[in-house]
C-alpha cells in the first residue's frame, strides 16, 4: 500500500481552521460566559446555585447522549457515500443557527434555554467527530501528532480572540448587564460562521462513493456497514484499549470545560479581572501545550505523550481542589499574602497545558490506530466514546455537587484521570498501527 502523503499546506490550514472557528462556541457558550449566565441569571437559585448547576449538566448530558446515538451511524453512512464534508456542513449550520437564537432567552426562561443548549451543543459536538475523520487523509501516521496539535493550538488562538472581544465589549455576567451580555450567542454564531469558511473552501472530500444495492436505502447500507465494523472491532484491540482510557479522561475533561469558570465564580469567588486573567492564561498554555506535545509526540510516540498529559491532569485537579491549602502554604513558606483567586491561576496553568495536549494526543493516537478507509466510522466510535464520557461526567458531577457542593465534588475528576492512566497501559502503539495498515490493504 502507498503511504499517505502529506496534504497541501492550504488543506491542512483549512482543516485546522475549523478548530479555530468552533472553539468560540466551546469557550463563549460552554465554558466562560453562557454556563455562568445560565446558572446564575437564567436559573438564578442563589446562593449555591445547585439546581442551576444540575440543569446545566443535564442539558449538556442530553446533547452528548444524542451524539452517542447518532454519530456511529453517520460515520458509516459518510464512509459508504463519501459525504463527510456535507455532514460537516450541516452540523456547522445547525450550530450557528441554534447558538444565535440564545439571544432570545430571558431570565427565568429555563426550558427554552435548555433546548437551545441541547441543540447547539449536539450540533457542535457531532461536528467534532466529523472534522476529526479527515485527519487520517492529511499525512502519514507519524505526522498526525503535529497536525492534530496545530488544529488544537489554532483553536485556542481562535477562542482567545473571540472571548477577549466578548469580555471587552459585552462586559460582565450579571442581571444588570443582561441586555448586553445576551449578545454572546449571536457573536459566537457569527464568529463560527465566518472563521470556518476556509475549511469548506480548502478541505477535500476523499474516499470512493459506493453504489447502493437495488432497493436499499443509504441508512440501511450505513447500518449494515456499522454492524460489520463492530464485528471486526475486536481485531483492533489497541484501539479498543485507547477508547476505554479516553472514556475516563474525557469525562474528567468535559467536567473541567463545563464547570471550571463556574467553580471560580461560586467556590473561589474571583473578581472580574481575575476571571479574565484566568481565561487568557488557560488559552495561552492550552495552545502551547497542544503544539508542544504535538511535536513531542513525533519524537517519543503517541502513547507515551498521551500518558504524560494524563499525569499532568492529575496535578492540575489536585491544584484546583487544594487551592485554599496552597494559599495557606504559600503564605507560610513564601511569606506572601496571596488571595486564593490568584493561587487558583497556578491551577489554570496546569489545566490549560493539560487541556490542549491531552485532547490533541488522544485524537492523533486514534488516527494512528485507524485505517483510512474507515476513518469516519472509527472517529465516529471515538466521538461516541467521548460524548458518552461527557454524559457520565456531567451527570456524575451534577449529582455529586447537588448532594455535597461543588468544592468537594471536583475530586471526582481525580478518580477519572487515574482510571484513564491505568486503562491505557496495555496499549501497544506499534502493534495497533500495523493492524491498521494491514486492514487498509484488505480494503
């Protein structure tokens, strides 16, 4: 079999620009702005916001559960019909439309807000799997680490630009500022709409469109292909091992993405300027972590890089959980009178570096273990795994914080990342890559 050649630079750029574009949705809607707006203003059950936090986690969990159900079938249909780009475009338009409609939500409109979050996050999340399926077309397996890292790092640059603009022009999350901050939905939608244009201009649709048997629908053909792939999945035992690890890791990551800024507001009690500083810190360290670990992966291998990022996550979660203790220790050992909100920034550095690096490394490792001819299907399984993990993480943390409070519930993440490390230890990268290459020859 002829090895996959490195794609033209403009195509790699176009692929990476989708990460640049959709990060505005992740940060503005899920992490920095709208999650805080939903829990404290739309629901507003002060002082501890436990109901708001629970409803937020349930909304995200439902959207991810929809991805779990739909994505594998979409992957099989896309591989059969060579239609990944059309599916990606449909998810992109749905994300833009539903996100823009968040402007219409008023304080107390809990159900409409939940429905729009479910629809927009479903479309965004399923699009993640669609765009990832193009990764194996962009270069040889040894190059997938830096290509994936480039996408993630550009994503955090895009998020930094979008969120900096929003924080500067739209102001703080408060009831008094609601008429201004509500524009966060339309702004995120327009940013995604415009920034993703290079993706659809430069990204090529590869693969061979198959002819439907007489009397069979595209859906039935996709389901039949999915069933066949599922039967062959035990042959890809290293990919299966990775997906188990990714399940635990992504459950923890989605918790941090959805609740880190809510944690800062409700538990740490940070000021507005510290919230902005935390955002900038996380974006910069995440971009550096994604691209740095991406190039490191070319030297030490995807598996080793992935494990290092998980160890970094353990340190980050410990720092988040023990911020009050670290504040006291810094006072006694360093003789400085730092507030907890400033010590929390240290946790942000660790979390940011972990965030970009771990997701990039996992995506690249899936690419290493995946035959090109089944990229949409296998990345569909990857997306299904990550979104099922999100359901598990969101519901788990939502219930734990409702019962015990958010400050103690965060230790749930420690267990998740520890399990992710244990699960990935049996993975053999060389063996898994050889299986993928051999399967490519069969096709």
